[in-house]
């Protein structure tokens, strides 16, 4: 097996199915990006053990995959199974996941002493100091919860929300309500007799400006916003 290829693997009822793939297209396919399986595959052979060159029988393919067409089986292996990744791919994935975690913390947590978000560089330095391990495949938001507990020993963090009372003219009320539901937590909403909307929402400090910009764009500046204390 050439070192320039990696392996996709799926085990079903103790039976192993493997396929040789081109590393970068395979990773894109695994992450749900629009990549053709033909570009992914290094060969159209389905193996029971790729390192030994042992092929899976057509009978077993039909039994477990309902087809013995290699491209269809390979796509299923990659979707449901595990993908071997290169050291460079792992480094890139970890770097990207670290940026996502830092962005999540900056957006949702503040310094309790000032009530303001920590600068991104400060959070990055704290991550390095805490020697936090990053999983390249686990969702950033899910990992952030464990990371925050580690960081609190060296970086004061407090989850914070800003309460905003939003008043939207009738012509834009429906569209703005959908935006509020997608970008904030809607605590209260009330429709006026004229079709206008008044809502009380909570947003993280880092998401406040994006929400206001979006509402302002929808209403052409007609939205009214007050901060609730």
C-alpha cells in the first residue's frame, strides 16, 4: 500500500471492510463536502485487509451493503466508518477546531471583573498555558465546556447574556422574529394590534452587534432596541 494513500474502514458484525483513498478528497467527503467518490478513491477495490491486499468477497458486500458496486460500498464505508488521516491533516483540523473554540469562548464568556469579553489573544495564550488537548472531530461547542473548566484556573470566565427589548415595525415583524429565534434566545414576544412585534431576547455579548446589524438591515434602520438592566 502506497504511503500517499490512506484507509477508510468500517467494521460490521466483526467483518472489516476497507478502501484506499486519496487523503484530502476523502477528508472533504467525510466532512460532508460535495466531492465525487471517483475523486476520493485511490482504487475501486474493497478490502477485508488493505495492508495485506485481502479483498472482501462480492457475497459479503451484497450481504452487508446490499450492493457489490465498489463506489457505492466505498461511499458507505466513508460515511459510516472511520477515516485514517495524515499528520498534516490532523494538525490543520486541530488548528481550525482551536480557532472555533476560542471564538466560542470570546463570544459567550466575559471577564467577571470588567464584564467585557476577553481578547482572543488572551484566550489563545490561556489555552496554551493550560495544555488543553483538542479533538479534531468533536464539535467545538461541545469541547468548549470541558476547555472552559480547565481555563478557569488561569483565566477568570463568566457566562454572560445581554437582554435586549426589540420593537419591529409591522412590515418586517415576521422576518425579524425568525431572525431573533435563530440568533438569540427569545424570552418574550408580543404582537401589537397594528402587526408590530415587541420581543425581549438574550444574546451573548459577542453576538449582540451581529444581531443588531441583521435587524437593522431587514428593517432598513426601523428597528428600536433598548438594553434591559
